[in-house]
């Protein structure tokens, strides 16, 4: 598994969808790691896309990890969680040689409200719904977790080299950036700086005030409404 392989798979899928539904272009929405693939895809083949919605944009992997660690450390200090603060000091700032250090950071990141979700139980909000869906079974969830591990291991070196600033900061299609106010997984200041430097025909930014890393789950109704309104707006202004 490589970044290039995943990107080629994405492009192939888009072309198959266009052929199946007799369309010249599609809209693309990417979340977290998917923002890397989506951004590279619209840069390489802008002719295939009407517009791009980014959720928790990744820009520079090394800066992301360092900023995430610093924000988590600061949050632990602010709320007076001495145990979490001590654990974070013990593992030190990234890059980490041990997988256990990354797990400790991610666990505390979630515990302090800046992880996958801001409030509530990750298991209840994120994983349990999978078991209730007829499309998924226990083994599918296990395979999904194994896939997460395999992807991280296979793409570690390439991920650490990601820096979207290295390319020309202009795209040819409309873009919208969505970010959770409490997202320390992909710290917002990195995406915000990238957004303001990026040139596009139309840009829009929206905050999801009660979310961390997954506003499409944490504020599902608001997120769905934003996506539909944005696509209607783009369709009216750019495709008539």
C-alpha cells in the first residue's frame, strides 16, 4: 500500500462513477486522511470535479503531530489533569519511536475533548452504530480495526513526508473547509493558514462549534444541511 496507489484507486473510482451515472464530474468530500487524497486528486485531475469539501484538512504531517501534542499538553495543564500532563511529558514530543507513545497521546487527546469526538463516548457514538447496521457484522469491525493498523504501518514514512505547501497553492474548483472548534487531532490553525493562502474560484470556511475531529458525526444534522446548501449553491453558480 502506497499513497500513489490509493490516489490512483480514487481517480479510477471517480471515473467509474462518472461512467455509471453518465456524469462528466463529481463533487468530492474528504475527511482527515481523506483530505490528503482528495486534495491531490483535484490538483491532478481538476476536470473530474465540480467542487471539494474538506473536513479536518491535513496540511503538514510533522507540524500536525507536534501541534496536536502541544495543544493536548496545554489542555492537560489548563484543566489540572496532573496524571495526563505527566504522561505526556514522559513520552515527549513527536516523532515517537514507540507505538505505545502514540497510543498514549491519542488516548489523552480523546479524554481531554480534542480527539475523534469532543463530548460523549467514542464507543457509543462511533463504533456501536456499526453493529446496528445490517451492512456490518462483528468480523467487519475487526477487519476495519486491522485495516487501520495496516494502513498506519504501511504509510508511516509517506505520511510523515506530507507537506501540501510544497505544491502550487492554487486550485481550479470551488472549495469549502469544515472544522470542529475543538479539533486537536488536526489542529485548526494549520488548516486555517493553508485555507487563507490557497487560491480558488470560491472559498468558504465553516466552524462546527460543538465538534472535535468528526463534525459529520457529532453535529450530523448541521453538517448535512451545510453540505446540501453548499452543493446547491455551487451547482447554481457554476453549472448553469
